């Protein structure tokens, strides 16, 4: 039996990689869609096995997904999406709602490759959708109305935080919320234990605050843990300010930065992954994340984080001798 408020139709995925799996898993676990109502396509069985494990239907035919599903999420690599859209265009109808999660492919490009008046939306998700703590933004095309936007937002909120924004912010979110998942382990977030988020009104603005405690703080003294709380706050602020520099409103940037760190910490805690593996899961060849990580390495982020631990430890030992 589907949960109350579940999507009544079939949901399709063209592309079955980690991001598609993350969204599908969130939808199914939250009862937004029945597993049997999900159909995913991919060229080989390598990734389809994850959908099969969820109880979803699979196929090797992209056109079959369009023929059987009214809501279709395109989760292919950006460089292959134009060819995929050209392939499926002959079977696109007025009944379809098409969603792209491919980085860097604009709504206007999507609309040019599809039949006139196709209802198209664009989403920038991130990997913590796997643990229902994703940070997502979405933008609608010329022919997608309020009903389509509200439907998609309602579905995606099963995977985490989702906000509708002007398309100009989507690429910024790709760097902040998408690539930020890989940036967070790079600064040592894996050393933290997650505590529940607390809501607070500050200066009239609703902000999300959360607390991390260093897992080693008991052995080194509480001052070390407090220092790491400051470190996480500083890193969140830096991520948000980078997005503000690129044109995103400050309040939105800070919400996304906080949610990205929250989701990343939950993935590291629940999935038991090594941080390097999480970074690998986010990376795509010549994609946005590897460029961002290169910039972090040039800035000496990991060396600075290691030095911060060393300095805080030494100071904790000094205080214990007094």
C-alpha cells in the first residue's frame, strides 16, 4: 500500500548512478512512490542492481522509461545528456514532466532538445539524499507551472531540503551543495559526532544551527571540542560566502551550507564510509568537484586542518598542566 500523499503515477529514471539511486531511495523509503512504480534505465546492469535491490523495475531502453512513466528524472552525465534527449524526444508527449539533474545543462538547452512546450524542470541535488538529508534547489522551465513545481518539490522533500530558486542559482548550488559534500571530508569532518539540529531565530532571520563534537574531545579535554565547533562554523561560513560571492543570496547560501555539512556528517556516520570513498563517490571526470578540490589543495586546507588539531591538542595539554 502506498503512503498517503504518494505520487499516483510511475516515476522513471534515465541513468542509474549514485545520484539517481539516492533520489529513488529517498522517494521509496518515505513512501512517496511505491518501489514497483519506479522504472530505471541504464546501458548495463552494473548500476541497475541497486534499483533492483530496492524492488524497482529496470530496463536497458531509455525510450521504454518515457513510454511507461509520466514523471522522468534524467540523471546521466552532462556530456551524454544531449544525445539521450535526442534519442527519447520522439516519444515525449504533453503528459510528461521531465526533470534534469545534470550539472551545467541549462533549461533553455533542455527545451531546445525536446518537443515544443515540454514541461521541463532542473534540479541540483547532492549525495546525502541517500540518508534523507540532501540539500537541493530546483528551477522550472518556461512551460512548467506551479502544479509541476509543487509536485516535484513535494516529492524531493522526501530526500531532504528542497527550495525553488531562479535558475541563476542552480550552478552555484552545484558547487556549494553538490561539490561541498566532497569538500567537507577534505577538512576533517569525519572526526565529528552528529547532534540533532536546533532551530533559532537570529536578527529576525531563521537560521539553522547545529553542533558537532570532536569524537576525541573526551581524551583531549572539552576545549578541543569547542575549537572544532568553531572550525566547522568557520568552514560553513566560508562555503556560504563563496556562494554569496558568485551571486547567491546570503540567507539561502547559509541554509544550503549548513544542510550540506549536516547531510555529509550523517552519511559518514550512518554509512560507515571512509571520507576518501565519499569524495570518490561525488567525483566525476572533469566535473565541478575535482576542480574545487584542486583549489582546496592549492590552498593547503588539509595541512591547515592537521595543524589546527596539533595546535589545539598542545594547548589542551598545556592547560591540563596548569
